[in-house]
């Protein structure tokens, strides 16, 4: 639990960086005289860096290890947050945000892999969901920092505070072991045994190490990327790419990045309405993640994911009605609240579960990298065009688009998402090898 929770705590920094730009952007715009397109560029620059980091994150995790990668991530968070805080020009700030995004991109690949490979099957879903708890906590802190510092227009402090949790977390990460699967990948059997005993003392170590070793020895004729594009893992690759894209194109980060502008469009005013209310919404999201964390290893992945997407669809309908019919700020707040609860309960909690579970050991970090890259491409699209679409289509048009993609998401998850509750990581590969169906026990063990 300590290993998993320490790794998941990296999500606090990730979440803070996601939301702190929402408040900071109000005052950066005034200081540098930014146009709408320049505001979108500043927000999107982080996502461009995230795409580059996600593309390279899997290879980095395989080369130097999951633990060392997370240490580099934490150092990068601290340094680049400070660089953004001391920026004296728009180009310097853009460069700092790009480097911060690069760090975030690596983290969203490496952390779920580390947690998935360190956690026993019985609590793996909960520990991966804990990463989302930490992320939402960070988002709340980012909004609260923006609200508390809004009176002094201290956007530099809003951005720079991200270095504090990074600095506090670094000593804890230095004490953590790497994962048994990575040690075996590098031929270090004794270290793998020690790591496995540390995180799962009651495990049948010999049997589990033997199963991991068998999975790692399976041949990959032309490298991991080629293997992911051929049967039997082509289906898994298509699924995680589609899921990663749909998670973002349904609009979550439009709300997180631009919540002050969205709340203003609904009629809210003042620092409390534009910065504190988004933090209150995220508190409800945090409660939803907590519920998901408690239920994911009992009810399973699919019921939680499907019910969360259904809530997002209902929220989109409410927000369309608010913008089209002028139902007032109370209904608008309720719509955003329902959207955040639905996303946090379903997609927000379980994206990390599927990122860590969908591939065998030799493909896991590259597979997670692929999924998160797809996720970030959609993120970049939303960040780059949301303000422009809000001005041109209006709120009703924007949320109609998001609602359409939410319906597509519901259909894709219902048809293709496997139920992996309680299954060992090495066992899950049989689902994809059997054409998207669980084989019977005798077939799976042959």
C-alpha cells in the first residue's frame, strides 16, 4: 500500500498543474495582452509537451526503470514549475510550459505502469484509482491557490507552488523499490524476488516470478510496436487508442483549463464564482473518485465506467438546455457538477486501470504510452479550439459536440471493454489472444 500510494501521490502535482493555469491565465492575459488564440496556445503548449513525453515515456521506463523515471519526473516538475513562475516574456513562458508538459507526459505513462506492476491483483484497481484521487486533489488545490491569490494577481506564485509537493515527494520516491517485472526484464532475478516480497509478502513468490518470466520470454519478432500492430494484440491496441481519445474529446479538460471562462459564459462573476466554485465542483469529483475506488474491485470496471459515461451524457443535455434556453446559473452549476461527478467516477478513475492492465509485461509501458498519446492528441484539440468554439458555436453547440462523443464512448465501452476485476496481469492477455473473449480456464492455462 505504501509503495502504491507513494507513486500515486505524483498525481497531486499533475492535477495542480492542470488547474493552476485556469486562474493564472486570467492575469497572464492582462500582463502580456494575450488574444484568444494566444491564450489557447499557452494552454495547448503543455499538451504538446505531454504528447512528446507520452511517446517517449514507455521507452524511458523500460530503459532506466520505473523508479528512476519517477524520480526524474519529480525533479522536472519542480524545476519547470519554477521556470514558468520566473518567466519574463511570453516565449520564455511558452518554453517553460512545453518542458512542464514533457514531464507530465512521461508521468502519465510511467506512474500507472509502476502502480499496476507493484500492486496485488485484489487491490490493483483501487491503487490505480488512488492516482486519480491524488490528481483531483491537486486540481482542487490549483483552483484554491488561484482563488486565494487572485486578489494580488500573483500568477507567478500560482504556477510556482507546484514545486512544493514535488520537493516533498522526492525523498519518499528515493526509498521505493523498482518493480519485480522490470527487474526480471533486465535479468535481475534476486532483485525481482526482493521487490515482490516487499510489496506482496504473502505471495507465492516462486509461482508468480515464474509466470512473469514466461510472459517476458515470449518472442516478439519485430519489436514491441510491430507486435502491438499484429494479432493478437491489435485489438487491444485499437481499444486503448480509441478509449484514450474518447476520454478527452468528451470535454473534461475544456472545463478544467477554461472553467473561469465557462462559468463567466453561464453568468457567474467575481473571484468566488470564477475560481472557488470550480474547486467546489472538483470536491464532488473527489468524492466520486473515492466511491469508484471503493467499488472498482467489488463491482468491476465495466459497471462503473458505463454509469459514469451515462452521467456525462445527462450533464451534456442539461448544459445544452442552460445555454440554449437560459435556465440560469444554478442549472449551469448543476450541469458542470454532474459532468465532473460522472467523469471522475468512470473515465477519470478507470483510464489508469486500463492503461496498466491491457498488455503483457513486455508491451505494458509502450502500450500505456500509446494510449496516453491518443488521449493527449484529443486533449490538444480541445485545448486549442474550445474558446474559439465557445465564441462561434455558443455553449449549447459546444456541449452538443461533447454529448455526441459521450454517446460514442458509451457504445465503444459497452461493446469492447473487458472486465478485468480480480485477474492477474499475466492472465488478462488471454482475453485479447482469444479475440476479445475470456477463454475457459483449461484453454487459458494450456
